[in-house]
């Protein structure tokens, strides 16, 4: 089940913390990036 990070206004990298906890990168969607820009990240697309 994908998890979406929509906004991170802190210095904490929540996505990397999720990876550390065992969540696969393809299940993490960086919602603060446009769908076009997500293709250039190592995380999920949608």
C-alpha cells in the first residue's frame, strides 16, 4: 500500500525514515513533487 508524503516543512526526511523502517521506495510517493517530476526521483510515481 503506497504512502504519500504531501508536504514536509521540517528538516526531517520522512521518506528516508520510512525506508529505514522497511517501507520500499516504490511504495513512497512524494506528493510535493508534480507527477512529471516524480519520474526523476527514486520513489514511487503515483
